[in-house]
C-alpha cells in the first residue's frame, strides 16, 4: 500500500514526475549501488589490489538483475546495517573466487554518497533541460508583450504604467540566475566519495589516492581530493538551488494567481475542456496550476531546511546528517521537477488579456496618465531577451 500521497496512483502526478521518480526507485537505486561497486572493483584491479577476474565478475552487467530485492530487504532488517543485506546477496550471486573482493575497503557512504552524486547528475540534466525550456518561453512572452501596457502595482495597489513584457522580463532575469547557479555548482556537486570508515583510504595502503582517482574516472565524476563523509555542504547547496528555482516559480505563480481574479482579469491560466474547477460552483475557473506552484515551493523549502541542518555534523562520520538526505533529497528533486513541469504548461498556454490590462490602467490611473510612456520598460525587455537568447546559443544542450 502507498501510505504517502506522493506515491498515490491518484495524486502522484502532483508531487513529482515519472522521469525523476524512476531515478530514485528501489531497483534503480540498487542497480546504481552495484554499478558503483563495479567501478570500485575495476579501480582496485588497475592497481593490483584484487584479481582481474574478480573485478570482471563484480562488473558483470547481468549481476544487478540477478539480485533478489526481497532477500536484500530481509538481510538489511536482520543485520541492522544499511548495506549488509546487499553484500550478502551479492556474494550469493558471485562466483566463489570473487566473493571476498566485493565491497573491499569501502564503507556505506562510499557507495551511497557516490550514487547520490550520480543521481544529482541525472536530476540536474532534467532540471537543466526544463529550466532552459521555461526561460525560452518567458523570453518569447516578454518579447511579444514588450509594448503591452498594464498597471504597475506596489503593495497590492495600482501605481504607474509599465508593460507586461517588462514584468515577464523580470521573471526571465531571475530564472537566468538560476541557470548560472546550476553551471557554477556542477563541478562541486558531481564528485565521487571513497575514503573507508573514517575517510583516510587506509584499507588500500599506498594505493589509496590512485584507487580513488580511477574509481571517480570510471563513473565520470570528479575526484574530491579529500573525503567528505561529514561535509554535507554539497547536498545542501544543490538543493538550495532547487529551492531558489521553486521559489521563483511560486513567485510567478502567485502573480498569475492574483492577476486572474475576476475583478482584475488580466491573465488566465490554461484550462482543458475536461477540467472541472468546482462541482458546486460551476461559474468558477480556479487557478489550479499557479496555486500549486506555491504549494510545491512550500514543501521544497521545508525539506531544504532539513538538508541545511546536515551541514552541522560531528567528527568524521555522523549518521544523523547523511541519512536524512535519503528522505529529503529525493523529495526536493521530485517536487522541483513537478514545479518546472507545471510552470512550463502554465506559461506555454497563458492567456493574456490585453484590452483588460488597458482598461484597468485607465480605470485606476485615469486619462491624465500618459499610457504611451511606460518609461524604459521596452528597452529593458530587449536587453533581457537578447542576453537570454545569446546565452542559450553558447550553452551546451546537456548539463
């Protein structure tokens, strides 16, 4: 049974995407851990610590598929150890000549932290793709409405004339900074972890640094230079960027939510023919998409706070920190992925009511205002659009 509503067949689409959910699935996690152990075995074989045949057996592509998940789960419960159930099942499936060499010299975090870095890479690629798509939609909307006049509002009250394009350009400008943060943080987040029980690589003697270098290279990750068993700033930083992204999407959602109130009616979010806003008040057209962006951001903020707490750890290892990441990190990724998906749908089909924008401006600002002079808004829109489009041309399509 699915106790969590985010796993519900009815409601899971609201709290994540199937694409990101698959990354954190149990079978995918076990497969990932086995891949990490295969890379470790190959690295150890390169420096002569284990036989080549043992490394080949641990690296066998069919190995993960032969593991019994129920056996692993039972072994985990019986031993009270995070990965001993997996180790026992691996040894059962490996040839006798290779069994003693699996997981040699590694600790739980070497496997789980390295796998987490690999999942961050996969999630980052999805976030990168979707935020680029979202930014492109905002740039196009800003450009199309660079001269669309509407009433600027401060503290919820009518202020002076501006353009709708200027408002949207401010959203795009904020999103662009998140794109830059993803670029800047990538080298810090996508690193391997290998240190043994206290991070000293002592199990590998004089070969320790060499083993770790080969290990990271096998997985396409950076060598961290020094173990980070209790240094949890990487996870906190990555999720803080996702928190910022979801916060920006909530800001945009809240703005659209407010501007589609019937008494303002300057925007309307898309609504399919089969969508029902209310079964008791049929006249309503509820702002479901824009409202949900705020809901998702609140949950992301909550989980990000937990991950920030993990920075404060004790000694060389502290399970109170990295074990909370097992719960909080997937949630942040799922929720942010869902938010981007909803935000793309929202902007892609947003209805802009130009005449209502003009009517509201005249109603609240009067005919004495000069509606043909919205200041430098169109010029600023052009600058934002140009910068965003230029950046897209120079940036790689893959994260």
